[in-house]
C-alpha cells in the first residue's frame, strides 16, 4: 500500500511539465499582488511552500534577495530549477520536503507563501506550526488556495470531484476555517478575499491524467447535481465550472 506522501509524489511527478505550462497556474492578478507584497520587504528571504510549477517563486524572485521553491515532488523541482535557470533567476533555489516538516532553522524567512498547494497537505495544523516557526517575528504568510464553499451541499460536491480527479487531494478549506486555523497557530490575519476561478473540464482532468473511469464518475456526479449546485459552480454542459479561491495575508505576531 502507498502512503499519502507517495501518492502526492507520484501524482505530481508524472504531471510536472503540465503544471509549468498551465495557464490556470501561470497567470492571475494574485501573482502580481504577491510580487508587490514581496517587493515591499527589504532584502526579503522567501519560502514558496508547495511550489508546484514554481509560478509564485518566479513572480517574487525578481524583487527579493532569495527565494526557496519547496515541494514534495523531486520531478516538479527539476522542472522549476530548469525554468529558473532559463529565466536567469540565480537567486532561486529548490529544496525537497514535506510542508509539515521544514528543514530550516527558526526565524529563517521574512515571507512564506503557498499557492494552490495546501489542499494536498495531510497535516495542515502541523504545517502551519512549521510556517510560524521558520518565519521571523513580524514576517508575512500569504495563503492562496482553492477554497471550500460555505454552503455544505456545494462543499460535498467539490470535495468529491476533487478527490476523483486527483487522489492526492485532502480537502479544500473554507475561508472561515482558514481564519480559525491561522489564529490557532498564532497568526494575525490582516486581510482576506475570495474570487472565482474558471476551470475548463478537459484541460483540468488532462493536467492530472485522471483515469477515464474517474472522469466518467465526475461527469455522473455533475449530471446528478441539483440546480442549486449547478448554479453555484456555474456548471456548463461540457462539465467546466468555477471554483472558489481564497487569499489570506497573515502575520507572525
């Protein structure tokens, strides 16, 4: 039997290049906002936690002293390192490891960010404790991730299709739950916001190489969804939909 860590490594090892080229991940006003936050911190040292295709690292690297792209998947890190070299980002380094066990000294970073990764973390409270530990006092923690709807019925559907699409999925967290978890870990949340991200069905499943039987199951769930759920996700006949994304700006108090 495989552990969850092995599932994550295998899932993203085989799809690393797809995440580098994915327009869903490579674009977004949130990347510009993240870069602006990093640029306002003098000589910032940054940790991009669960870096995936490296887009958050690429966004902040030109305006900071050092950024470490950190991920569980060695294959993903190889893609990021190659892309960073091609872009001339000499201040970007990669490091392999799990989000809930950071091999860095206390107070190592001015800014920690994570983008579209936390829904894969099996031990989120422990990961947040680690982020708190490696941040300097007054350091910033920026969370950007797909989020659970407040509506429980819509939440049931999104968790189900996410798991069928990608067995490394753990859980999308609601904005309200994020605020509670961050406060419990010792952070103060200065701002948060949500928006909708449109996901085109065919590219969404192709990016993760979702097995055909799981694609059939996702489509069956969507077809069986009540009208309230269809409206919430702006579901169309092709199965494309809009998912919630949350961004939180927290500080180590």
